[in-house]
C-alpha cells in the first residue's frame, strides 16, 4: 500500500507538470485567437488548441479516451451537450469526445487559477451561482451562442458528484434552455474518471482508460416549460443507463 501511494503521488506530480507545460504551450495561441477573432470562429480556433492540450495530456499521462456512438451527433449542428461530472479529468474527456467546438458553462472561481484561468475565461461562459445577475447574464450569453450555431456544454449536476450515487440530482438550467431555444440535447456519459482522479482523494491518481458514450440527441421541438420535468427525467435516465451499462 505504501509503494502504491508513493507511485500515485509521483504520477500526480508528473500529471501536474504535463498539465502546466502544455497549458503554457497553447496559451499564446489561445490569447491571440480570442483577441483577433470573435464568436464561433474564435471558439473553433480555441477549441483546436484545446484539442492539442487534451490529446497531449491524454497520451503523456496515459489517460486514453475511447468514444462510442459519436456518429449519433452532427459536428456541424448546434447542441446542448449534457453529461455526468465525476472528476476534473472530465475536462480532458469532453474536449476529446465532443466533435466540433463547444462552449461550456463554468464556475467563475476557476478564473483565479494561474495560467489555467487565462485559458478558462476565454473558453467558457462564466457563472457565479451566488449572483442572480451573473446567472441571468450567463443564460443570455449561452442563448446568443446557440443562435449563432455554437454548441454548448452544461453539467446538469452543477458540480462534481462526490456522493456514492451514480448521478446527483439535475438542475433545470440545461433543459429550460433547450426548451426556450428549441435546441436539441445531446446526452452522453463519461466513465471511470472518478476512479482515476478522485476529487475526494487526488493523491491516489492513476492512469487508465476513460470511456465516453453518446446517446441519440433528444429533440425538443414543440416542447414547452410544462414538459421540463419530464424532459429532465428522460435525459437523467438516459445518462444513468449509459453509465451503468456493461461495456463488455
């Protein structure tokens, strides 16, 4: 057990070294892209460099990402992607798994992190959940992106699920937004990130396979806010089923 902990600690140090090194590598390109280009064009270019970041991290830290059923989504169509959230490693998984560019909804607190924060605030729609004004502003920014053909990503659990349950309870936001903008939802599941890098016990980090599984997009055409709860429950069951299904 002692040797295993030492090995995990050394792997964690290596992972942070790779993470920071690659962020420094892509940071100038992301800063220039965000300064020169606007809207979806900027996000497409930023996403290209984020792909490089994610793939290098995946290879050098041996977090291979296997993607199933990606053909079910059209990279040229705008979706509201929704998935479970079990680990900080999910950031690597979603960038590799999702075809085309997307703009995630992210907590404003992450901007404070050195280097990462500079990339983060240019790649995500920031939200301060304690501020009603911030929540309203983020919704309008997400709607504006969708209207211009930009896909978005929302973790409906709101934060990393640290409980023993397969999924935490979903918030309404993603489903309300889908109905109000009549944008299809694209549910998918991320498997094993919580085991490889746990928020509760990061010193036990280890390399291993990450699997992302897409399900058929959910058409919301004609749905109203009265259908919100039923829609949320349907997608919850879809993602839960993907997580618990036997991959063998």
